């Protein structure tokens, strides 16, 4: 299973340019062209051989920890998280299923797994193979906060059902905000701080591993971009992964209690619905209900009020509101513009709460 990106921050192409050269300060005869080369063919071959060796080492280290997950409605990928048989994957891979078939890239009989917990809001879930994990090998999860744009990464998973597939690319950008829908037409999911990569991500890669050359998992591939100019066909070289800083935070809570109580994401504490003006154009987000201990309610907002902007950014629809909130932090104070049911306009200062599962 995989998801197409419905809306995302604009992609920026960064072109690095550098020049080399110099002069001895003397009017001497120019050196032969071969001498001006920055490296010899032997040196270039050595560097290529080292990169080849690095690829092979990383694949050997991590691929045994990346499994295929099958349900009655489709398949995706997962990463073995610990020695108890816990496997991290995407919530949209899990869907509504509670039992799963797990296939290892190294072969062997299929394993049976059960649901530990799911967090659809952040598109993450954990399943567990019984009998002490069935001998599964845990992957090493790295620190995604140390990633750099341009860093080489490998994507591992089961695209199109091809278990144990590896693609390579680079970290194209960091800190993307991505909103996507799963192929079954489920509710939109907004992920913040996503990793953009040029490593090919196809249907079935979802829930797998994005890995650096230190053999550490740095992200969970979750979505591939679609090109609306070409009928929403896949946009090659533009995929997105949830950083491990987020994935491990959520997985640890799901494993401990089956639910998420500290997502690290900001919330207004409201249930909302889209509102349109007389012409049918989106005009704001209506408050349909206030949650217990609602941050918006504490600031004076009521059911029936229509939120039109948060922190200075217009919020014409619920998706845009989610995209704004995912960039903010719990405890942060923001201005919320809204229109009351009588048509009067107001601005409230809201101390944001925490979005939970």
C-alpha cells in the first residue's frame, strides 16, 4: 500500500555550483591537461569501489529487518523494531485489520502478527509477531535530526509485492509538510517534518525503511508524490518518509499502552467541519464540537464559531488548518481569528494543547 500526496509544500530545486583552479603567480607554461585533473582514474575507481562496498554492507545489515505485511485488503512493508517481535509500519498499511501475515526477505514460512496499536493521525502503527518474535532481526534506528540534504539513503521494502527490494537516492529536502490520502479514499493525513527523498518509493514501499550509509533507519517511507498535470500519475524521484524521531516516539507509546498520549503535535481541541460562502468557495473551519480541556474552548471559542486564520495564516478548510497546526508546538501561544454565529469577527489568544490518538 502506498499513498499519493494530495498537497505538499512547494519543492525547491537546489543547485550547488563550485569552481576550482588557481595560479602559481608565475608566467610559466601551462601544465599538461592530465596534470590538472583533480583525481586519477585509480582514485576515482577506488572511491566507486568503496561506495559499492558501502551499499552492499548496508543492504546486508538492514534488509533482513524489513518485512512484507499482508492483509485482506493489500500489502505493505514494515521494520522490525525490537527483539519482542514488534514491527513499525504505516497506519494506512494496517487499515482496519487486526491480524497480519508477515513475510521475511530472507525466506522461511510466513509469520502471523497481531495489532499492537495504530495512530492514523500520524500514519504510524505497530504490529507484533508472536512466539518471541519468530527470530526476527531488529533494525537499528538512527537519529533523523542529524540528516543532511544531499545525504545518500536507500529505501527498502516490498514495492508491487517484490519482497526485499532496494532503491537508492539522496535526501532531497527536510521539514516538508505533506498531506495525503490512501488509495482506499480514507481521510486526509497530514505529516509534518517529513523527509523528501529521490529514492524510488512505489506501492508497497509504505511502512518500510529509509536507511543511511551507517546502516541506520532514519525514516519510514509513507507517500509518493503525484503530478496533477499528468493525471495524478506518479512523480518520479519525489517520495516522503516519516522521520525516525517521530516514528520512535509514537511506536514506544503504542508498545507501552496501545495508544498515543504525547504526540508532540499541537491541537486546538476541536472537532471541525468545512464551511463555504454563498458562492460555494471554502471560507473557514466550523467548530462542530469542543473536546474535553479544549485549548480553543479555554480561550473563549464556542461551537458554531468559524475559524478563519491561525497564527496569521488563513484556514479556508480543515486540511489547511491541519497543515498549519502541524508546524506549531504544544504550549505555543497563537492568535486565532474567528467569526461568531452572529457574524461578528474576533481574535483570541490560544495556548495550544497536544494532539493525541
